[in-house]
C-alpha cells in the first residue's frame, strides 16, 4: 500500500493529542504490520492489518486481520476488540454486526473495531494461535520483531491503544469455561482512571457488573491500557465454545451504551422489559482441580455456594473402584464461572465465585 508513510505519521500526530497521560513511556509504534486504514479520515473504512508471514505456501504472504474505523469529526475514540482469544465468540459476532450496521454520519468522534484480534486463533476456533501457539492476552506489550502473535500484541499496544479514550476487550469463557455474562472493570492499584472505569462499567449496564482488583498478570491488553492511562473495560460473555444468544444481546446493547456514554452516538439502548438494575459484584476465590480426571460439577452458574462445601467430583475413568476426588469450594459467593470441559487436569480452574459489592462513594 503506497500510503503507509502518511498513515504512520497520522498515528503519531493522533498520539500527541490523544488520551495517554504525560510521563508514560509508550512503546515505539514502529511495526512490521501494514495498516490499511487512516485513523484521521472521516467516514467508514474496513480493511486489514497485514502481518508479514512468510511460509512454504506463500513466501511473501501476510496474515490479514480485519479492522474497521468510523470517524466523524473530532471527538472521543472508543476501541472495541474481540477475538483476543479465538474461541470466544459473542464479541466477535457483535463487532462484525456493528461494522456492517454503524453509519458514520450518525457518530461524533471515532470508533475503532478489531473483531478478531488474534485472527489465526479465531479462524481455527482456538484460544491460541495455531501459527505460534501465541496466547495473545498473555503476550502484551508484545514485540515488533517477534512471532505473529508478538507482532499483533505490539501493534495493539503501541499503535491502536494510544488512540483510544476507552478500550473495550470482549471475552467469554472459551472452550473450557462458561461465565454468567458480565462487564468488568479492573480497579487495580495502578489504575489512574478508576472513577471513569466505574462510570463506563455502569453505562454498559450488563445484568452483572464485575469489579476486579489487582491482576496476577501484567501481560493483558488491559495492562497496556492501564500503563497509558486509557480507561479500560472487559467482560466475559458466555463460553463453552458456542454463541450464547442471551449473552450476545447483552454485548450488542452494551457496546451501543458505551458509545452513547462517550457521546459518540446519541442514545443508549433501553433496558429489556423486566430487567432490574445491574448487579455489581466483586470477584473472589477460584477453586482448582486437585487431580486429573473427569469433572462432575455439583453447582451451576448463578448458584450460591459456601466455602469448604463440596464443589464437585473428579472421577477416574480408568479405575471404576477408585473413589472420586471430591473438591471443595475455595470461596463463598455466587458461581460466576464453571469449567464446562468434561476432562480436567490438576491445576485447572473449576469454579470462580463473586459476591455483591457496594461501589465506594469516592468512585461514584
Ligand atoms: Ca478470554
């Protein structure tokens, strides 16, 4: 593409006036990925990020990752991403529908849509990339000179994230887990935008709004947002390697509500009839498998459980007379995640619970 140089310079100019905080070191935006859209041009553009990928089949080939940009004048930028894990589908479906439906004449500001961030993983229906086994959401800040997944992570963090005022990373439980659908804000110690994150979380208005504290990981896409001072939301919508109709409806409404929250579109989407206010909850303990076998859960999503009570059994298929290993809940609360894959190995997460949470006055 002949306009790469101009586009690169427009990324730099956007960054200098963008949302990042002073004093934050932004990784160099120098990338081998060719970007087919101009973030400063008005209208709708749907194109590809071309990740150089030289193989036996195609010596000078590329991985072409779909990207869309909608812009109408100056205004805030929202950056929607799905397919960070390839087998998490509700966000991918919602963003594909958004790309086809959104009329740029009806927005003020900019909407960046990356519906299948780890594209090789999304095409394979896998959490990780079949090319380099890359788990994108464990690879930030990435590496512009690394593997395909390294390059994708780097481009997202160094080029796309600094353009955003609000970053939204749409997940689900993938092939091995299922979640009660929720939007999530991480109010970690380093998050300088907690109040804005809570406001965005409540504006999304999922039936459940989850608060999480400090992450054990700093290689998430949201870790980069946090470093740059970009307000970040995520969410887990369904799982089990399928498309949940109910969770998809929650995502589709939520992404419109976030655009309305920033003033990019005029109107939020009304709550479905009969649905009450969002239930704000805080994530608590997980329960892990202590052995390897066939997992029989004793509790379902949404059920209340008590720490220390029986959570499930792990059966040993190869030895019928061997008694199953009985697991106990690691925490009390509502089951918000359960392992759906039948087979488990020692160390696999089986349950995750949350409890009701009152947002502190200083964050309202
Ligand atoms: Ca995920």
